[in-house]
C-alpha cells in the first residue's frame, strides 16, 4: 500500500495544516519547564497529560486545550519532586490538574505563530502568550496524518501561588520567579 504525504493548505500566504481535530501523541510529546536554581538551571517535565488541537478553516478558528496531571512532575530528583508536589508549590492533592485553554492563534510568518490563552495552576488563572512553530503535516508510520508543534513562553510562578523561596547567605534568593515552559507536541488527526 502506498502512503501519500499529508498536505498543508495555503491561507493568505501561510501554510496551515489540514483542518480537523488532532489528539496528543503522549509517546512523542514533552511538557517541560526550565527554572533557575541558584547558579544552574533545573529541567523538569510532566509525564501525564491529555489534549486536543482543533485546526480550523483559518488559524483564527483554531483552538488548543491541554490538561496536565500535576502529580506527574519530575526533575529526576525525588526529594525536590516531593517538595514541588506539596503546598509550597503545586499542592497536587488540592490541585491535581493544571489547564491551558487558548483564546487566539495568530500566524506570524512561515511556520511561526503566536498562541494566546489562559493558564490555570493551583486555582489561579492568568493570560499567557507563547511563541510557536509548526512542523508538518506528515504521514506517520501508522498511516495517520501527523502534526508537530513547538511552544515556548516564560511565566512568573508567583502569579500562580508558587511562592516558596529561600534567601541566600550573601543576598538574593535560591529560585528565580521566572519559569520557562517548553512544550514539544506531536499530534495525530482523528479519523472520521
């Protein structure tokens, strides 16, 4: 059986993927973050999440919804991960899910776009703007229409009630307030 490559569509000089509902491929998706701790940067990620992207007839008609299970945070250091799960940070027992829902998608040229939406962490919801790029569309090994997205933004963790910090002996604090969110998504077009 011969597979044909997926085709994007031209929309006002910008290539956009085929319209439809795309579901996250969890095996090929990373929901990650980067935060400064003293002199180094700590990388982490969440390992359980769900989400869909609805690609509309125009970019403005597109929508993104993602839910992340906060209990699944990992920085590959058990003691730090337990601290991140407690009330000083995510308070995962009271707030088991963080959510992102888009409010606007705007192409900015080529494969680049801006994504605006609302991010809810620990019961606090604030607007967020991320820069992104699209890879594909393509046909996966399973024959499904595939799409890749990369998103990056920086948020002030204290806006979301993640306020814990520790003063350093000679001034300053152990943690920076700014946290960079880096998300690499692979999505499959739902059939039907």
